[in-house]
C-alpha cells in the first residue's frame, strides 16, 4: 500500500497492490457555432453524463438465512450523502458514501467480476451508480455498499454483517484467494484496493512439504486524511490478526465481517490530492528510461547522418554519371534514372490506398494532440474514463481530416468513385475495430466479466461513429476534393510500363519489411516494456515528456529507413515503390504485435484464455492503428524524396 507520510500506521498491512488512480471528471463548456458542433456536444454530453448516486432513502433491515445486517443507519442518510459527494464537501459526522467496483485476479486486470459475486456483505438494497461512456470502456461499474463511514469520526471496530457460508461458498472463496483476487472500491472518487485473503505455507507436514492454509481477511481498516471539509486521501489495510481460516472440509461456517476507520488532518490541498496516488518510478528505473532515450537518440543521429551522407554522395555520383552519359551516347544508363517514366505511375487499388493515407493522417493528428494535452496537464489517466473518452472525441472530430486527405489524394490519382472512397475511409478502421470489439464483448458477456460493454454504451459508440464521424468524414471529403491541386509529378509518365529486371531475394519485399520494421522497433522497445506494464497492470504511465520524445524518434527513424529502402528499390529499376513504402513504414506494427506475444507469455504474470482474448484482441487493434499511421509517415517521406531527386534530373 502506498501510504501518505501523514498516515498513521496502527494496523498490519497485507500485500495490497497499488491502487488504480482515479479522479473526478473535468468538464469544460464549449461554444456552439454550427449545428454539427451542437450534435457533437449533445452526443458526447449524453455519453459522459453522470447519473446521481442513487441510494435507498428508506430501508428496513431484513434477516435471512445467510445474511444478518446490523447497519440500518446506512440507508437513513444516504440521500443527503450522495448529494454532498458531488461537491466533495462534508460536515462533521456526515456520511461519506463508499462504492464497491469490481473484483478479480490481480495478475489478470481485464478478468474482473462483480464485487458481490463472492459471498460478501451486500447492502439492504443494491443500487448502481451511473457511469460515463469512458468508465464503461474501462470496465468500471460502481455499486453501493453497507459501509457507514462518517466524516472525521473515528471508529475502533464495527460489525458489518454475519454471513453463514456453505461448503460451495467456502470453496469459492478458497479459489479466489488462490488466484490472488483483489477488490476495488471508491470513496469520494478516491481509489482503494485490497486482497481478499492470503495463503500461509509456514506449516509443514510429516514429509516436510508445506501445507497450504487459506485465510480470509474479515476486517478492513480505512485510513482517511482530510483538509477542512474535504477528503484528501483514503486507503484500506487488512488486519492479519482478524482472519478466518477456510478449510476444504468445512460444510458450514459463520464469518463476521467488520471494519474500522481512522481520520487524520493533512495539509495537502484538494487540488493536489491525486498526486498521492501517482505511481512514481524508482531512480534505477528513471535511469533506464533516460538511457533508453539516449540510445534511441544516438540511433536517430547515426541513422539520419548515415542516410544523409550516403544518399547525398550516391546521388551526387549518380547526377555526375548521368550528366556524362548525356554527352556519350554509347554509354548505357542504369539505376533509378531509367525508371523516370514509371516512377510516378499511379499504384493499384487507388481507393484503398488513399483511404489508408487519410486515416493515417487522422491518427497522426490524434496522437499528437493527445500527447500535447497530456504534456499540458489537461489529460491525465487518473481521471475516471478520461483517456477512452478523449480518444473517442479526438477520433470523431478528426474524421474530417481523414476525409479531406483521402479525397484530395484520390482526386490527384485520377479516382472518380467518390462515394466508394468516402465509405472506404469511414470503414477501413472502424469495421475491424467493431468486429474485434464485438468478439471481445461477446466473450466478456458470456463469462460475466465486468469489462463487457453494456448495450447502451455500445449503441452510443455506434451512434457517435454514424452521426458524428461519418458526417465529418463526408464533409472533409467534399472540402478535400474541391481544394485538391493537380498531382505534382517531377517527370512525365510513359504510356507503356517498363519491365522490371530480376531482383535478388534479399532485396525483395519480405526482407525489406523486416529491415524496415526492426530499426524503428529497436528504438522504442525499452520504453514499450514500461508502457505495457502500465496499460496491462495496475499502474499509470505519467512520463509524457519521455513518451513524446520516443514518439518523435519513432517517426524520424521510420521516415529515414523508408527513404533509404525506397532509394535502394529504385536503384534496382523497380518502380513499384508506392505500396512498398507504405508497407515498409507500417512494418513496425508487426514487430509490436510480435513483442506483445513475447510479453504475454514471458514478461507478464497474465495467464488464461480469458485474459489472452482481451490482450491479443486489443493489441491487434492497436498494432493495426500503428500500421496505418506509420505506413502513412513512410509513404509521404518517400514521396517527398522521390519528387526531389527526379526534379533535379534532366530527362528526355
């Protein structure tokens, strides 16, 4: 547990993992100037609208065969507490609502279940707090709990409930403890987490082998810090002296759950309270980060310098040789000059090619904008649902860019099926995304996993794409088609296609793609490890400055290696560089997915087919994203290079 320096240490702490940081959502008003913008704000307002924290105003405590609750006072002041929790201010002795979120194996962050799927103390009446679209995408589902915590009121010990468990429920808890189940709670939008129980292996049998004894944590201590009338920090610890042993042969047992609360003042302001939850890096890890950056930076310097020196010298030699050949008719030309009449011959599948370039430009703008927002402090992963919500907003609003770029390039390449081009650019990423997402959601729903997206949220995603993304794509296509200039070709294209000579196997497409993907991946793979640990763990990645530098290094190396490979391809009199440059730039996406496979099996504690479905399905979409974005970078850098070298060439 990460405790504040001001947190009193009065209870024995179990090995509780770092909590998942959350913050209250930030909302800023937007000015409405166009009807389309009004529709955008309406849809996203509905997607992010927070419902009221409903709790029963009147409840009677019922006594059943399995549960006997002793906290009827919880329901009495719930309405007033939920209203005050929105403003995050409380009066003395006022109830601070506690919401439970989910429970599941610690090593499998995506495999989470409903908190009350295990035999824990339920409230008199279960209510679900409304969540935003971003929180639904993160798998958060908040439910009220029977904990009665009063603002600035210390509580030494209070019984929560008594539960009579049968053998099936005992076995269920034993399996949960064996799988290292941990729970997540929220108090005043502050995250808490803890383990369900622990296994003791200190006892040995007659053969000297350890005997596994399962202990359930039945007491939870809440450590609370306050500043004035606001809650600043919340944490949970488990008292190892108050446990319940669970034996496999227990037919029926009675467990009394309890809790205690301690409050302490702090000088930390409300605006800075989430800094207490930030996951910091140790000095050794920071040193590795900077060594990785320096290694990648040196690689960029060497690569760009090498390419610049080689290409300049080779091009100078080529220009000299070609100028001499003009005065010597008997000398035979060879190299990239001979394909000057075919180098600007338009590629096949123009519609798909221009659509990929449009979506790649959209992704490049979205990622750059998201990184700038993160660097400026406007986007933090600790905000509940902020990251997926921002991703959806940026993707939808930048659909106009994909439509404009695709339509402009499609017109330059002589395309005339405008409707198909708009449909292609709108679906080339969205359809695979929805297909993979539907498969993952079906698996999650079938296994009652909390990461399953509710039907209303899934319908909201489709509505955003249909009524925001697609219209903006069409609008951008109209604008791009009208403002698109003629294609800038440095040389004229011959009527007949030049025959391509035989090419050695080590200079063909598969080998070239391996070279093109390996160098950019080698510049980012160290930082990629920390990103995976954050995304697929219980930490938050906050080194946005380093991430931005790694992103720039990735783009630079991709552009340089694609330019070099394009020159080598043209030197072999192979003029089919259009698709080759795109595939070379996007080859890093295949290496990222290969590293994902290695990470899952050899670098992470994740296991099981459920977690594997979530991991490999989502990483497939991510790698497809990078394939399109980096492929666009590779093509446009090669296009600028080809235009430049042939512009300085004198051809017949």
